[in-house]
């Protein structure tokens, strides 16, 4: 087995519109890696309800990657600190390149990513960090940023790889729980659930969006409910933006759809706000 193209999944838990995965798949054997980092889930902004959502996304991603490789499972899970996990894989199998999306998280993930970049540089391993959500990490000036965001959102969606070569390596078991906070009505994770919510929202639920999004009484039904799927990358922002714009085009010619059009445009605007405030 030749050295591996490691694709490190973080907040991009999908196989579709995933440029790092697609690029890696064109170069040989791919190790789709999720690192369960206990210290990350001990951070004050982490919770068990978030982990349950992520775990459900990972279970579906595992099946999707497996299908692309002609297997039952495709995701390789390792537990530990990121640099130590990557070093162990490199020593055992060799890493030809490391691929990931730039993560816009908290200071803990920012420092972890800096440590991984230092490790990769010291080992002579190319670390390809590709942007997503139209956000540029380390940007000094936002002059021209909106044009950049628009260009990113207008790019064609990256297809899922037609075929993956995944090595038969061991995979750790995902923890069932990382805490004891009880949230029985929390949203369920997984790309298929996110796609179903996107379809139902754009087809009919969006009608009440513009007038219902600001009230705690109406927001649970009027809003898209897509936030966690975007936050953890089960859906890409670009695919949601493009689906919204296709729906806007469908209703623009209907003189009786002024309210629906207004809600769709309000939603499209807030998708841009999301990236804008992340960029700040």
C-alpha cells in the first residue's frame, strides 16, 4: 500500500461538495479520518447534545464513504490528540498528504490546527487546508470580501468521488456520550435529515420566515432549522445558497408569490450574514 492521502474531517461531515475529499481521491489511497479529541469535548462551549448530533452525522458519513469504497464502513476513527494520532498513522503507514477544510472554531481548535501545521511542516508532509463558507482565516481587511464570498458561493458544487480506495485499517468506536446534559428534543444529526429539512423549508415552510423568525413563539416553525447541519458541515453553505437561489428563480415570475419571494430573499440574505459575522 502506498503512502496515504489523509482527509481529516472536522466541521465538514459530508462527502458531497467536499473539495479535500475529492482532490485526495484523485491521488490514490484515501484514509478518511475523524479524530475524537477528548479535550475538545471538555471545552466550556461543548456539550453532549452537540456530540450526539455530530455522532449521528458521523454514522451516516461512515456508511456513505463505505458505499463509495464498496464496503460496509468507510470512516476511520481514532481517539486522542491530533498530532499524536497523525504521527502514529505516519509511522505505521506513511502519509503522503494531509487534506482538510479550514475550521472556523474557537481558540482551542485554532491552536490545535497551528500545532498540526507545525507537525506537518516538520515531517515534510503537505497540509492542504481548503476554505469553506466563503470565510478567509487570517484576513487583515474585509475590502472586497463580499465579492470573494459571492464568487465562492457561485462555484459549481464538487461531486462526491465516484470511487474511493480506503485501506483496511482499524477504527475506534465512537463514544455514545461525552456528558450528562439531557436534551430530549434536540435535533437529530445526519446529512439525509438536513436535506429533508432543506427541501421542506424551501418548498413551503419558508412562507412564514420573514414575519416569524424574530419571535420565540413562531421561530421554531418559521425558521429553517438548518443551523446545526451548516455548523457541522453535514450540508455545505454553498449548496444551501444555490438551492435557495434556484427556488427564488422559480417564484420570481409569479405575481401571487410576493410574500414567498420576500421570505426567500430574507433567508438568502441571512446566509450571507452568517459568513459575514464568522469573518469578523
